DNA sequence: CGTCACCAGTGGTCTATGCCACCTTCTGCG
DNA sequence: CGCAGAAGGTGGCATAGACCACTGGTGACG
C-alpha cells in the first residue's frame, strides 16, 4: 500500500487514480516508473496495472513505447471533462497542410460505393488513400472514391499538391457544387492508429462526404479519419433574435444545442482548427 | 480450432476477426455464445477472449450485460470504416427532446469558468447538470454555467421545459446573440458512461460553448458530452464556384476538407441528426 | 578506434485459475 | 396456487507466472 486505500473497491480505479495524480506532478514527456516497479509499489498484479494504464493511454494521458518505457503524454488532450484549454481566440489558419498518397488504384465500385456515387457496382472507380499532414505531422487519413470516367489520366502526384476541386474544374471541367457530410466520433483501429501515429482505440473523428457537381452528379465519395488529439472543430454560431428571417426549410438543429433550446434564426460559420501542440 | 488459423500471429486479433464475422451473420440484438463457451471453441483463455471482446464493445459492435450475456449491438454503429449506413436522405427532425435536471446548485466560478464568463473567480455561478433525452433515451449530458446575477430566481423546473434562450429573453431580458462552440471526439468516463447508458471508453462528442448576448457579455458556458453511437452531425456544404463572393474574413476551413482543397466561396448549414435506432 | 554482438530491462501477449456480483430459472415450501 | 429461496449460468475482477519482441547500452572483438 502507498497512501490511503482510497474509497474505491475496484483496484483498477485505485491504481488509475494514483497514476493520474502521479502524472499531474510530472511534466509532459517525463518517464514514469516501469510497469513491474509500479506493480510492486502499489501491490497489484501486472494485468491489473496494465488495464489501469490502458485507460489512461486511451484517454491520452500516457504514452507507451515498447522497449523503452511509459511517458507522460506530450499534449494534455481531452482527458476528463474540463480541459484546461487556454486561449479563446479562434486560431485562424491551421498550419501548413500537405498530402502523401498511400494508395492509388482503380477498383470496382462495389455495392456500397456504387450506390453512393450513383454508378453501377461494376463501374471503375479511382480509389485513393492519402495521408494528410499538418506541419509534417500526420493529421488524418482520407479515402477518396471518384468515378474513373470523370478523371481520365489522373496521376498520384496530382493528389499531393493543390486543390483537388480546382483540379477537377480546370483539368476535367467538373464543377463541384455541394456536399453532404456527416461527422461522428469513433476510435482508431490498428491501421489508422499506425498511419496517423496514435495508439489503437484513440478518439478520432470520422468524416463521410458525398460531393456533387453543378448538375447534381456525384463526383466523389470520401471518408476520412482525423486524429482526435490534435484536431477539433470550432464554429461560430449566430443566434441573433433580431429577425425571424430565412426559415431554412429543413429542421434546424445546431449540434450541441438540442431543439427546444433554439427557436429563432440561426446561421453558422464553421471553421476547422488545429490545436497547437505543447 | 474452428476454421483456418488466420494469418495473424496475435491470438486476440484472430479471435476478434472471428467474432466480427460471427456478428455479421447475426441480427441486431441477437445473443452470442458465452465467454467460456467461446474460449473453448476458439482454444484461447478467457482473458484473451475478453480483451478481444473489449475492442468490439468499445467499437460498438457488441454489448455486454452482466449476468445475462453478450449481444450484437442494436444499431450498427461506426464500427470499422465503411459503415453500411443505409439512407442518404437527411432525416429532418430528431425525435422528441426532453431534459432532466441532475444537479442545480450555486457555486463559485473558479479560475477557469470565471475566465470564460468574464467574472471574478469568486462570483456566484448557477451550475446545472442536466441529462438530455431523445424519445426517453439518454443522449447527452450538459453542464451549464450561468452567472447567478443574470438569472435570479431560476428554478430547476425552468430547465426541463421550453427553450432556455427564450426563457432568458422573456424572464430576464437577456438576448443571446452569438456563441463560439468547439467540437472534439472523446471517450466516456465512468460517470458519463453511467448517465448516458453506454460502456466506459465509448466514443463520444465533447462540445464546449460560450454564448454571449447582444452586448457582448458572456451569459453561459456549457460543456456537454454526446453519446457517439446515436448521434452524428450532418452538414450540407455549399461549394459553388459560381461567384467568389463574401470572403468571410478569417481563414475558412471546412472540417474534413483541409485547406488547399477549397478555394472558392463556401457556405454551410449545419444540422444535428439522431441516427434512428434499429 | 570503430563496429558489432550480446544482454538486461522494458512493454506486449497469453495462460490457468479463482472468486465475486448479477440475472434467470427452477424448485419447494407455505 | 403463489411466492421465496436456492442453484446454476453469466459477465467482472484479480492473481501469478511465463514467454516474446523491442530498445538501448555495454563490452568484446576486429
């Protein structure tokens, strides 16, 4: 035993709480004692200690490095509630973005993608997986599906520089017009974790987007996974109750503000934002 | 052994893959064999099997019920990539929302909240924790901080019906004007998991919002946690390259569309959406 | 002096086992 | 017939021990 037994009947929680206090007394990047040492100090078995550490790794407080040890995470992430986020100014830009093509092939659409893009399941699709980098650090993985007929002669290099939508317009005469995009929270699987450099089962954002051109024809279906520890979405909501104008057709519901908490006119300008590292 | 040994050297992965196939052959809500049974079938120890199941529970494919068994999750959630989401029509409304006040007290602002609300750290704050329900199922937890001076005589019941912003205007003459809101992915801790009825460490969305009135005075600071398995954000993005109008001051970056992939004018209408259950 | 092989220490995985808490079902008593 | 209690099955937690894979340092050898 170390200090008081703590009220928790579950050892794992006691261990986790102890570790959280330990982490708070350390600086980011500091090493913490080895698993076996902690086991002895706390009087628990290694599986028990590991399961406690697992939580903190998933939460983003600790980092494990095989053969080296465990360390306090560099940037204090979402951790609990009440994150001590400092600034409130909206950081305007978002670092320098780059892309790295991981895969570039032609595949058959298949049932799901074919349905999305309104093409036959046997239609040829240019499939591109690319890593998005911010200041040379991996930020997201993007999986694009574009009907091959729309982009004849597309080269991998075309996907690593410039604006893809500009490229579509200038080279292929395709003018993107609108997109429907969904965002939901998820956790990383092994492949994603490896590619964007976070532990497995870390929080992440899953985007899914279907883009159409001015004629209403689907031109791209994208899904992408953004790391949750370095990416967040900041919106500026106009709630003004000045004039009940523009009742924008469909049900209006700001994420985070359930219906019944908003009645009047709303507008929203959304901007992405990279959380600056430590 | 069951079928082929699968190329993976890690037993956990083999077990997980086996379970994923098993789940795909089942209907939502179906029970699956007990842990001990699966151990015998697959020739692995129970801790190994449990750790494989843990992944699938975190991912949202399986549900455990103490003393009863394991079941295929009701709504097929984010699971892997490529979720087989069916419809593409934007479900307009979002079920019937209700609220249940969990806590209603007056506290001192403290450093963090005081800074947000531009009040002294010793200022009195009305603190409200409430559960948001959709069709009687818990959907989110909301933690509100409002300067007590703004809402004298506020009652818990006032927070369970009607629009809080309407209430502010009609009862206290406070006219909300705009808000800055951030959204990021997170995972649930024990308390959150218990309150919204999901396992610990499930994916969730963390909202943080600061609302100001027409005079620029902060009136509420809210953070809320939305369950990730039943909530997603759907946006309709206008990408039209018709006219490069309204260059809306700040850097414009749609979440999910990194800079360098967008040049022209954009608008966005965001709408929240409840994923219909099975 | 440089390079390489080895080794100790670390996290990663897996096993076998036990006990507890919870739920369902069946059984037997009132 | 009805209800309470026991029994068995389920997941939840924890243990002790073993082996593997990776890292970094150290020492031996060229």
